[in-house]
C-alpha cells in the first residue's frame, strides 16, 4: 500500500521565504567528536553528510559560544573566528544532501566541570550547584560578564552566517545556561537578572533580541532563528509549564522563526501535574499564533507517529536517536520501504552508520537504556570496550497505519 504522508510535503517559512523539503528534522545530537579546541573533525562531517539526504532541516549538535560555555570534551566551538572554516565545512556537509543547516548555540553554564574548563570554575546565574548528583558549585556571572555572554551569542551567530548556515537555534533547554537563568532553582539573583518571573526571562529574551539584531545586520540571505525549550523542570522550585508558556508569549514578539520543544515523549502531558491530561504540544499550539512553526522532539520513530504529530498541529517532528540508528529514514519512507527502517542498532554497525567512537561509547554506557541495541550489551567499566550478556531487546512493533484514524490518505 502506497501511503502519501503529509509530512513529506515541503514547508515555507513565510517571513523568511525559505522552503524546506519536508517536515522531518534531525534533532541536535552531540557527537563529542570535535578536536580538543572545538574544531570540526572529518568524523563529524561524515556523520552529518550521511544523514543530509533525508530531513528538511538538520539542527547541529550544540556549539559553545565562549570558552566558559564548553560542556564536555569533544564539543564543537563557535567561540572564535578561527573556527569559521570548520563550521563552513559542517554547514556544507549538512547541505550536501539538500537539508537546511541550523547551528545550535549554547553555554553549558553550571553543567560542566573545572577539568573540562582547564582550571576555570564553571559559571551560572547564581552560585548554586545542580541539586542532583555530584555537581560542582559554580560562581555567579557578574553583570558585565552577562553582557559579554550575550555579545558572545551574537558573535557566534555572525560566525554561523559567515560559515554558510541557514540559521541558528538558541539552546534554552536541557538545563544549560539559558535555562539556568530562567529557573528559580539555579537563578537566585536579586538584581535585574533574577527574582521575579519577568526578570528570570530577561537573559533568554536579551540573547534572542541580540541574535535577531545580528541576523538583521549581517545575513544577506534568509536565515532562521529558533529557540529550544524544556517546558518543565523536575526540581522544586523549578520551571513550570506556565512559566514556559509565559516566556514563549514574550518570545514571539521578537523575530523568532520557530519554537522547538525538547520533550521526553512528544505527546506527553505535564509531568509536574499528573492530573492534567492535556498534551504539552496542545498548550503550545494554543499559546502560539495559528501558523507559528512548532518543532517537537521526543521518542518519535515511526512514520505514523510523525503524521499523528502533524495532525496535532506540530509543524516539524524532530528525531534524535532514530536518525542515529537510521540515516536513510526519510528516503525509506519516500520509497515505500518502511519495513527496511532500522529501529535498533547493532554494535557491529556503528562504523557503517558513521557514529564516532566517543558517541558510541556514550550510547553504550550513559545512554545504555535509551537506545535500542540489537544485543543487550552490559557495559563493564573495568573492561572498557568489552561487553557481554547477549539477549534480544524490544524494538517497537510496526504500527498498522490503516488503524490510525488520524492518518490521512491522499489520492
Ligand atoms: C547522543 C545525544 C546527544 C544529544 N545532544 C543534544 C544537543 O547537542 N542539543 C540538544 O538540544 N539536545 C541534544 N540531545 C537531545 C535530543 O535532541 C532529543 O531531544 C532527545 O534525544 C529526545 O529525542 P529522541 O527520543 O528522538 O532521541 C541529545 C540526545 C542524544 C541521545
């Protein structure tokens, strides 16, 4: 049966007159494979090139905008002009198969270590350590450093423009610096950058405004600006969905082209209010203007799921782990070859799929339960790179598309 999915249609960002070939996005997935100074490596280029032929948009893994913003070894840097040639190769690798290339930008804030910063203490909104696990206490940024950090986001944006990207995405999600300013847990300031909800919003909005101004000033072609958000935080006090919707309400007064939600499950309901059965994407759809582009990530794997997301009013379905496992996902859907889509990775195929070694190691250790591996490999920390115990793992059962009421057939 030939299914013509709506998500394979092209989409035009009206304000920017930029058309992307479909509604599938490769979500940012850090490869940890850059050189020590954050320069792009050939391993990274190969990985992106292999995935460039399918999605409409590829959001790169996150790049730090200044030296204190580095979050881990192997992270990409957009902090200096000497990184522009490498970033340019990265943009070309993404565009080589027809995808639009978005560079994601961040500072890790307190989510890093003195070792990664080569002796410098991590920084954040306030001197408050992440409450879970064994995290270092950061020092609070001074007012002058905050202004400098905002300028650093703008300078990194200029580098992305010069490198040939099609846009930047500000990483306001996943507990990094922009989220740390927004959160009542990590932001305990009592100056203009913290205290009330309006003041906690100020850093994210100031970065966005400055980046938008930089795009206006330097981009001589359509250039997108996206903002990624985690709508809720697990801690108490922590960001609530109401806080995030209030933020988005202000954000859309700026020339932002899309909002990107980082969710565990794209169709989840709020986890802070177990009685609330309204999906988070429904709240966002109500808060945003009707045709405002909304991108959502979280456990999206199958074509029928993407179509279902489109039917809930989501504009772009972003896929993280699934596109690690299946670089040709879109091509297989287009060729009506859905049964050939991989939903699990074989340890023997990491090289074939262009997965750099540091990502492979990370996926098999920290992400051990988050990525379906065809053999259930238990990592033995005393024997790096050796695994044992082989049992089959669960992979998703194919969804019968004819049984989904929401699935539309064309022609
Ligand atoms: C290996 C790996 C690296 C990631 N790196 C980033 C990143 O650089 N920036 C970001 O915003 N999210 C990052 N994420 C989160 C993903 O973009 C995505 O939101 C998450 O994996 C959920 O989507 P999925 O269920 O489709 O994988 C990463 C996830 C994984 C698995």
